[in-house]
C-alpha cells in the first residue's frame, strides 16, 4: 500500500506522529489527518514537505497542544 507517515522534527530528531495517512484536510489553522482505518487526528502545524517517493509528510511549527485528541474536529 502507498499510505503516508507524518513526522515532526523535535530536538533535532524526526518523531513519528501518525501512520497510515490516507488524506489531509485543512481546517482553519489545523490539519485534519485521516487514516485508512478511519481514525481522524487534528494537528496544529504546517506542512514543510511531502515526499511522494518515501510516502512521508514533514510538519513544522507544531502549535501548542500539537497532536489533538483522537476523532475530534475543532472549530
């Protein structure tokens, strides 16, 4: 399968935030990640790079709260 993984850089290291990412929606200042298995996670961050060859999504400017509670859309 060609699903993606989302990473953020912390303290110089790449940290895995989410696996099996099937889609991303932009809602206000949040990214809503949806996985193949129906899980939804909102993240306060911006996309730095998407690498289609390695199926990797690199995030930056991870906001306060970072990865928000599962299956929750924020208004």
